[in-house]
C-alpha cells in the first residue's frame, strides 16, 4: 500500500522531535563502515560473475571529425580478443544529472579528444587493454574546432538573466564600488572508485551492476540508450566509492557493457581507467566572472552584478550554474546577472561537486572582501548588513535563514578578531600569517521519493529504496529515521539500497538525498504508526514507541500478531517549492600562512558554521562538512584541469597530476552545526548538507592570503606562481 | 600493457646479459616502470627482476662514507641511522618525494632512473621526441608548467623529476655500475644527461648495465637543507627544489654545495654558484649574485616562466635559513 504525501505547506509540527527512541541526530558511525574497511562491501566491478569477459574503451585521438573505419581485423587475431563493439548505440558522452534520456550516442562522430569510439572485449582485462591500444581507426578530421572559451561568441542562458533597476547608475553613484573579474579553472570530480559496470543478459532481461548515483534516472537513460523497456532492466549500485557528480547520469561504460554482453552472449565488465574517467566523464567548466558591487557609505549594497562565462560542448544543456546563490544571498535593488556559455570542443562539462556555488561563491565572496576593505568595516559586519529580508529578485520569503547565526557563532568559535584589518601584520620567519572569512550558501534541492518500510512480525524493520549511498551515510540516517519513528534501535532496522527493484527515490546528488528519501521513509513510518495506534486504540499523536514497545508496555511483536506491516511512503514536494526561497547558509573562517619566498600557501586552521535544517546524524553531518571544506581547500589552492591549447585534450588526467588536497594540506577542521528546523524544506525539516561545506570556503582562504601577505588574487587556484606574481615586494 | 615475459635474474651477470637485449628492461620496485607499461609508454617484451641480486644493503665504506645498495628501498635509506645523522639532506630529500607507500617500494637505483612526468611523454597519442624520436615535442607549445628552464634543447624541455638525486648531486655521490664490460663509477653529477638531440638518452647507462649502488663520500657536516616547493604539501613533484650543504667560518662561507631540482633534464649543479659564495659573508647582494649566475642562461616557455623568479627566491630563502642556522 502506498501513501502519497505532497507537501504544499510548511510542516512545523516537528513530529520527529516528539518521538521517544532518541536516536535521530545521534552521531552513530556508518552502518556499512565495517564492511567497507574490511573489503566485504562489493563495489560495481567486484562482483564475481561466471564467464565474464572484459571490455576496454577505445578513445579518439582527434578532436573533431568522423570515424571512417574501424579495422577489427587489426585486433581480432590478438590473444584472447573476442569482439570489437562500435555499435551506433555506444554513448560518446556521459549523461547529465537527471537527464532521464540517453546521452549523446553514435561513436562515428567525434566531438572531443579522448571521446569513446569503440569497445574491445577480451578474455582478460590485460588482453582487452592491450588490444584497445592497437585497434586501428581511421578518421576524417575537421580542423578548426573551437577550443578557447574566450575566443567564441557565447550563448546567453536567458533564464538566468536578471536586469533590475540600473546597475551602471548605482555603480556611478555609489559611495564605494567594486568591479573585479575572477577566473576559476576546470575541476574533476576525482572520486576514488572509477566508473565501472558489469552487464549480464538473461534473454531480453538485462542486469547491470554499476557505480551510479541516481538509479531512478539512470534506468531511464539506459533504457533509452538501448531502446528497450525499463521493466526489462535491473540496475544495482549498492556501494558507490564516491561520485561527486560524476555518476549522476550513466557514463559510456554502462551502455558499452550492455551492448557488448548482448553481442557476445556473455556477461561483460567494463572499467574505465583513471585517465579515461578524467577524459571522458565530466569536467566542471572553467569560469570567468565579473562582479560589480555598489554600496552606500555604510556598506549597504545598492547594486549587485554577477556575470559569468562558462563552456560546454555543442548540444549539451548543462551550463555551470555559477549564479545560483547570487540571486538571493545579498540585497541591492539594482541588479544585473547574466550567464553565458561558450561552445567548445573539450570533454563534456557537467555537475561536479556543488555545481554553481562551488565556483560562484568563491568569486562573490572574494569581491565582498574587497568591498569590506573599501568601506572600512569588518567583513563579517559587511555580510550582516546585507542579509536581505526576503528574496531580492522574487517576491518570496526565505524558508529559513541562518546566515546571521552562522556568521556570529562561527566568528565566536573561531576567535575572529573584528578589529581593524590590514594586510601583512603578522610574520613568523618566512611565513606571513593572516585570516579571512566568507559566507556559505547552497540552494536547497528536494525531489519526489519513494521508500518501502516493513515492520516485521519479529519486531525488526526493513527499509527498501533504490536510493544510493555514495559514502555519505544514507544507510545510517535512514535506519535512524525509521528507528526513531518506530521506536527501534537502528540496529534493528535493515536498510537495503541501490537496486531498481525497490521503490524509487531521486538518488544522491545536489545534496537532495537525505531530505528527499528521508521524507519518504518518514511518510511510510507515519502510516505504520497510525496502524499501530489503531491497534492500541489511541491516536498516532498519542502513540509513544521506544525499544520496541509502547508507553504502556505492549511490544511491537504482540501488536503485529505474527504479520508484517509494510507501507510505501511517497513524498512529493508540492506548491511549497514555489512559495519560498530555500537554501542552506553558513560561514567559513580560515587562517593561512603564505611563504614570503616561495608563495606556497598552507591552511593553518579552518572553521565552518552551517545551518541546514535538522541534523539527522551529527557524525555523518560533520563528516560531510569536513569533506566540503577539504574540497574548498582544493578549489582555493590546487585543483585545475589543464587543457592542451591545440587539440583541447585534458593533459593532467590522473591523481598524481590533478592535485586534490592531501592529508597534509588539511589541518584540523572545526565544524559548528547551527541546528534549525526548516518546515518548508521538507517534512523532516532537513535540508541538503554535502555541498554547502564547499560553497564559499575557497574565498575564506583567498581573503586570508590577502590579509596575510597583501597579495590580492582574482584567479583560482592560488598556486605559488600566482601568489608570487601578486605579492608586494 | 603489452604481454611480457617475467624472469627473475639469478645473478648480476645474467641480469646484464638479459638487459643487454633491446627488448628487456630491469624491474626494481616497479613503481615507475609498471605505470608506464600500463600506458604503453614502455613496452618491454621481457622484464628482468633484479630484486634478488644481493645489492640491497646500506653499508659503511672504508673511508668513512656510506654505500647505498641500488635495491635498498627509499624508505630504508631515508630512515637509516647513518643517513639521518651524517647526510640529513639526503634523508630529507627522499622523504619529500612521493608517498610512504611508494617509498616503501621504490628503490635507489630505480629512483635515479625514473622518467620524466611530462604530460606528453606519458600520453602515447601525443607527439614526443623522447618517447618516439622525430614526432616533435608536444610540450614546447603546450602545457609546460612543470618543464625545464635550464639546459633545454629544441627537441625536449622535460625535467628529471626526482628529489633524491638532487641531494646526491649536492653531496657529490658516485653511482656504481656493473655491465658486461665490468664495473665503473660515475659521479651522480655526470650520470644524467641533457636532452640535446637525443632526448631519449637520459643517463650514461649502456645496454646491459645495472646500477649496483651509490657511494656517499665521508660526511662533511655543515647545515644541510632540502627545500622542495610545490603547491600541495605532499605527493607532488617539485616545482623547484634546492639541496644545500652550507658552512660558515668566521662569518664567511667556507662550504656551499648546492644542487637544484625541477629546473632541468638532470639535477642541476653549477659549481660557479657555490664558488661565488665561498669566502664571502652572507648578504642579500651576494645571494642575488649567486642566483644571477645560476639563472644566467635560464629560459622559460611561457607557462613555466615563473620558475626563474621562484628559483631565485627559493635559493635566497635557503641561504638565509642556512646562514642563520650556521651562524
Ligand atoms: C604518483 C607518484 C609520485 C611520485 N612522486 C615522487 C616525488 O615527489 N619525488 C621523487 O623523487 N619521486 C617520485 N616518484 C617516483 C618514485 O620515486 C619512482 O617511481 C621510484 O623511485 C622508482 O623506483 P623503482 O624501484 O620502483 O623503479 P622501477 O619502476 O622498478 O624502475 C624504474 C626504471 O629504472 C630502471 N632501473 C631500476 N633499477 C635499476 C638498476 N638498479 N639499474 C638500472 N636500471 C634500473 C628500470 O629498468 C626502469 O626503467 C613518484 C612516483 C609516483 C608513481
Ligand atoms: S618535453 Fe621532452 S618528454 Fe615532453 S613532449 Fe617534449 S620531447 Fe617529449
């Protein structure tokens, strides 16, 4: 039986707070942690399937043109080689998140260097890999593919454009104004587990073990790519070794494995090499961003401008949503926002860790620091003065707004000195030391979700959904929500995820997983509670459950009388989405040291204070925040995709040369959870966490670099060469 | 990876015999070679495993120096009590490289022979004169942030990427080599070659020659510094590095052995730099003069232009640190 709940109104009843088990919010360790660290949690490529052949993708060595011939004979005689697949249905790009349709197909047309064009299948992985390198492919190359985003006429993303009032006039009249241009380099998701799939056919039924974030969309994408019915497909993705956006949609290996398995009549495994993951899946677009801020003599914004240029391949709908939080974070009645996309022939640009704010906020919050200096007020104070009463562009209230609390509590916990700020005040030996801060903001996303909860006759519970756990703690928080509602220790709750046979959820992405699927579990549990209350003869509100018993001592097993009680919860965000602007907010504080001689920057300590609704598990929430802050160190200091200027290929395509922060770059990170209840965000009053922790943090570091050594940089990442170039003598 | 034969070389002589053939490479820790084989940058038909040749010890030499077996791991070498006490610059250089896991596997001989990290060298679908003579150099007009500013040629601008050899160069160590023509010793400073017109020839090893060890001269004391500049603080190759052994007597430099990493196809040792310092009291002007000599012929390729001022500043920092310590 399915119970549908569409949320049109805020739910401020905070029912979860009235429950008696007392497990929600507790810092429980992850349920699957032991299995993971002992190697018993199978990842996509690790399933042992009899008679499985191995496929390796072949990628193009031209940037743009046509494949004129694939010489199968060049490899079919090599040891172990079984087949070459260059089916028209092979995908040449990864699907964008929530695309719900097949990504670009047709390996004959090449649109970027390194694009998959065929698959070689052999008995062993080594044989397939060797043969893939030897496959002879001929091309008809088209010259003159556009590669430089600044050298083409970009397209305007009209739905992002805002012209409100007269910004130019406001800038001219302003007591203080800032007009600066920032750049950010491309980023890679850099998940540990490479993209992998094993496909297996049983007649016209297909089962695929894959590493994916959003099965509900992925199954549709795969069905579309293969031109088959979804009913005939089963996707399994029980453990995912990180996704960071790169596994939102299906990638080339999933379709290639399915086609190859069909062609040779055997299961086929395809694992992308690290280089291929970098070169064929998703990049975050580089950006160029102009920020214009006009303020009165008190620092109150009168004008706000944010224009961004990003890039993508022709035919891709995704444009890095750089302005997402700029639309509502600060006031200023004269507004000018615009997003443009340059069509170039680099690999696909798509969702990579906090698309939009991850790079938009570092630019905006850097510019705010420049403004604070001009106005001559503390940068925390500048932010406090500019928090709008309501959404400055749309006539909408905020669902909740914790920015001021985060700024204040964060400053307090960090020991922020709000005295006058001047760069180059502290030096220890070779090192300049300074502090900086920035606001955090990330839009709250939520989506339709279904989950089945079964209260078993034995008094344990089972939660089933196709939701994925990409290492974030989904297994654990769902056990906590169900445990809290049903009065059970989370150890009594078995959570089964990552299988399209279960009711469908939205998957993990855009930080929407916990709030969406948690709400579906909540809805299902609530009805089960109603059933139980009926049996006891009281109302659901009166029903108190803990440790498997009612307040009057009746056990769940007695109430169930030997029967399972199963309900499917179906949560759907309703009108509420149009009635409020909902976002997570926060504040970052950083202390850095910058080497006077070498320009090396090291983060000494960093703190983030975040408000994102209800905390479902203090430990996994904190871990998400720490992970986010760590990525913001990468954005600030090290991460940069480098593309060859002549053919657009990605040159630094492994983890040795694409520099994510290492342990030694990450100091003690402190997290302040500014707990709140946001009834408009979801029926469990929770919002997204994962991405918020990296939305703006890079600016706290950039601003601290300036405060430390006087180098004001406008280009991320702030590598030693750039710091030195901007360092005053 | 091309299919290959794996053979454990039973003796040094047989290892030499095997590797004298075109198609055979020695494998030590495999941390560099196997990666390159997976990418088909290296495609040997046979690997001769040299791990069991009895050349893995670290031993005192008669003159009070130290002999590092070619097959001793980087970790064993870096933590060796005598290396730490008498050759701290070497210990620090090794520990500044790669990661603990890699250093546990990486050997001293393999470290000397590690190949460049040039992006075009490691991508077989791009031109590279080093990997495929005559195809051109992808890096010169490409992404060359890591590349050399000294001793480049119009054929190749790659760097030797390692750290250990930079310290060995400053220490004036020698490499012991064994081959079918017998044994020979080559100063580390002469072991690596500049690219010239033959960028694929990276060092003086002839076909069939195996490095058996590295000999360190008797300890010289002094203040020993290894400074490695990089954007992240571990697990990254040097943008620029400096190995320095410095001593002051009566306020003047009495020793200044300096070598540089990240600048060239070999650890860079220019005797004129140290000579300029000897007998002089430390001063900013003197440090500048030393940097001028070092960088006289330096030439950037756009993206790596920054290495020139960075080297100047890093040398300055190292000399300040060394003289403050020594004073
Ligand atoms: C991700 C990564 C990061 C790294 N970072 C650094 C760094 O920051 N600094 C640094 O210095 N190094 C770094 N390294 C390189 C590492 O130090 C080398 O890979 C290692 O030292 C090579 O030693 P090996 O024994 O594994 O050599 P192998 O891989 O076994 O061999 C390398 C080459 O040397 C030859 N060879 C090996 N031994 C002998 C011998 N005795 N005689 C003749 N030829 C021989 C082999 O034939 C082969 O061509 C890094 C490596 C990786 C993979
Ligand atoms: S710099 Fe040397 S190694 Fe790099 S592409 Fe040019 S020739 Fe090859």
